[in-house]
């Protein structure tokens, strides 16, 4: 007795075989040779990253010229925050000493990144300020020294 195979089955099998073959060929062409050498990573990526220019100087580079700020920060609630967190990459500034080569953060939005009201933040970890009610129309640095925020400017 001869079994009947619907004509769609061989066509469907052929379509699956073509799709799987294309997938395997594309996968072979697109995945780098070093992928998987150290787990699910591209091993050659370390060589790529080593050629990227360094933009951050590190906090010690800041304190070499700004001893006064280091002294203020040692007593400050921001003492655990590195300079480049707020001032951005400092490598260019540390070599040129030009004031234009470092970010001087201003604006309520900048300070609000950490200090705006946020129910997900622990209240005792970061002082939270309701920016919709607190000194509207003023920048934070008009009243607060960011390196000693508890002391009000005169």
C-alpha cells in the first residue's frame, strides 16, 4: 500500500532547509572568529577597547591642583562622589589647565538628577528636594556651594 504525502510537505521541507541553510551561512559570516573564546564574548574586543583614547583623569589628578576642593570634599556629604561624576571627563583639563576644558554644571535639572523627589530613592541616602516648590526660578548654585552644600552663599 502506497502512502500519500500531500504536495505541501516536500515544499515546506525544502523551504525550511533553505531558511536553515541561509541562517547558518549568515551566522558564519556575521559572527567573529574570536566570539566564544572567553564565554559569550568577542575576545578581540579587548584590543579594540585598548585603542580608545582615555578621557577621564581620575580624582587624584583633580586634587593635584585643587587641594582646597579636596579639603572641602573631605568634610562634605559629596565626599564619596568623584569629581568627574559632576564635572565630566577631566583628562583634557588636567593637561591644559584651561577652565573651558572642564564642565561647570549649572541648572536645576543637573542637581535634580540626584536630588529631585523620587519615591524609589532612600530618603536617608540622598537629600531630596521638591524642585516644583523649592526656590523656583533660581539655579541651585546661586544659594548652595556644590562642594559644601549645607553652607548657604551670602
